[in-house]
C-alpha cells in the first residue's frame, strides 16, 4: 500500500503556515543572516545587531514584572529607561533584573509611551500630580510633555510679541510678569495694596458721618487717597503702554482696557465737578454719579495678580453659551408664569398683581428661590401657579450648572498641571518655553503659567534649547489662555 499523495496546493499551504504570521519576517531575517555567515559577507555583525535589537529587558516595578524589547526603550534614548547608563543604577544583582520602587499603575502608561512613541494616556485612578512625578522620574520630556498637556485639555494659543530692545524688555517683564524677579514681586504687591486701598476708600466715602462737611472736595481725605491711587495707576498704565511691543495689541487687551476704565473716572470727575458747580443740572449730576460708579470696576484689576480670578473669568467666558441658554429659558418662563399669576389673581380683593409687567418681580424672585415676600398671591389658583413657578425655576437653574462646574474644574486642573510641571522642570525666571505648531502656517505658540511668558524666536522646528536644563519648559511655551481654553 502506498501512502496517498498529497495535492500540491496542500503542500504549499502547509509550507505557508510553517511559521506563525508574526514570526515569518524573523525567520526570513535569520535565513538571510545564516546565508551571509556561510558566504563570509559580514553576517556575524548583522546577527549581533539583530540580537541586540530583540533583547528582552525585564523591569520589576514594586513586585510586578514587565518585559519589553530593548529597542522599544531606545525610542527615547535620553530618558531614564532608554539610556543604558541611567538605568544601570537600578540593576539588581540579586534578582538579575531592573527593580523600581514606583507605581505599577503608572508604569503601564509609561511603557505605553515607549511602545507608541509618545502617546500619553493617564490612568483614571492616578492623580495628575502623581502622574507628572512619574513622567519626571522617568525623564520623559520633550514631545511627551507636549502630548500630555494636549491630552489633559491644555490648549495652545498664539504667542504674544516681545519688545526687541533689552531695556524695554526688562521693564515689560517687570510690569507684566510678577514672578520674573524679586523687584517685580514688590511692584505687584504694591499694586495689589493700592487696589485694595482704593476699593476700601470708595466704600467708606459713602458713609454720611465720614463725608466732608464742606463743599470743597479737595479738602476731603478721601479725595487725596483717590488722587494718590489714580496717580499710581496712571504711571503704571503709561509705562506699560510705552514699553509695549505692540501698541495696537496693548489697547485691545481686556485687562488694559480695564486699567484705563479704573483711571478715567477720576479725571472725568474733576471736570464734571467744576461743571456741576457752574451748572447744577440733573443731567450733569446723573452723569457724575455714573462716572463715580465706574470706579467700582477697579477691583477687577486684582485678576491680573490672582490666578483664581483668572480661572473664574475663563469659566464664565467658556460657559457663555450656557448663560445665554439659561437667560432664554428664564425669559420664556418669566412671561408664561407672569401671565398665569396675573390672570389667576384677577378678581381677588387687594391683589398687587395689577399687570403682567408688575408680576415679573414676583416670578423672578420665585424662580431663583429667593422668595422676597413683598408680593404674594392671595388666591388658591395664584398660589398653585406660584408653586409650579418655583419648581420649574429650580429645574431651569440646575440644567446649566453641571456644564459650568465642569468648565471650572477643567480650567483649575490645567492650572494645577502647569504649576506642577513648572515646579518639576524650571526656575521661576525660566518658567516658559515654546511649542511650535507643525503646520503650513507655522508660528510660535504658548500656554502661560500665571501670566509669565518667555521670549523666543524660531522656525517650524521644535528643537529649541533653553537655559537651566533641557526639560520640557526649556523647549516649549506652556500656558493657558482664556480665549481658547485651561483644564
């Protein structure tokens, strides 16, 4: 009996799957190396190179072993694991492997960065601060920091211009960046103190017992306090305008407009006060009161020096659509329930709801759960409509709140991330570096930390070296901007 002959296609099929699909390329390489060895064509060198590339490295992280190829770690040659000299310090002779007393959960993401060439995925259970510490420990910087910022929601915005003159640039940093030097911190502290004094003086001036008994305003101590404060604000504004790299951009800035609004009422008040003495008309008196009221906006100058106020402002700006939606719903409910209460209260003796517009105040106070109590329905139907108004008001106010809270948490988290990265990577005077957009338009981009920025010029490349170490902040300008925003 002869064994049955196998069909040729069957033999080819078996030969086709002689090696697993993932090992087919390796088998071809080994055959090629063996052939070169037989021919004496330098195959031994290639075989050593191949075996080195496929060398498996075992890393013990707090008792859990991870294995990866040496070529995977060499994708980041300047990192702690990618550099043989740096990782040699963690070699354990007893275990015959590398031992790291670090977080095992974070290391899975760290190893994922090596495998993907820079993709950063922070574990949900790991806090941002802890993950930044791990990135810093493994010395994964450069593009990894950039990808991490983008994955955490840090936006990239257009970098502002810098004065070209060195003296002008120093004055600009002195006035704009409080953390750039010790003198800048002193000036910022004085500015905050002047703002607080001006605001307190504005409030105390309204107390009747503290008003000046004479008609001469210059005899009041509050006038001289206001004069000194406005003089400081004016000098500060003029200096910043002179040393500004772009006068047009300076005048377009919201904070600079706010500074001008804080100073202008004092000088307008002096002009109108003289006009009021000559012509005491009701129109000039009303304008004078409005101008004096504008002085209260001076308190918003504190947002230049406090990050918390900036985060709050960014939250309001990012949630403007939700606010418009809330106003729209409130307007509809205001008209509906005002009409309902008005018609329900018609015929009730002693009712104060004489018209639909007169009912607006009651509905607004009820929907916002204020319950002032000066206007209340007397009839049963009016009370039923008022109860429904209160319930609908609670639901209407609750709808946009989660979105606003989420925006605030996002921006606050951005500030935490950037502050932590600054703490780990750079000195205060070198807090910033640059991220450059890789696109057809190019340009320099930044994310600012507490308004501190650093000057740089460059092309579309990202290889920018900075002083004080070659960390992420020495190569990228990180920060958060309210127009595109962080975290």
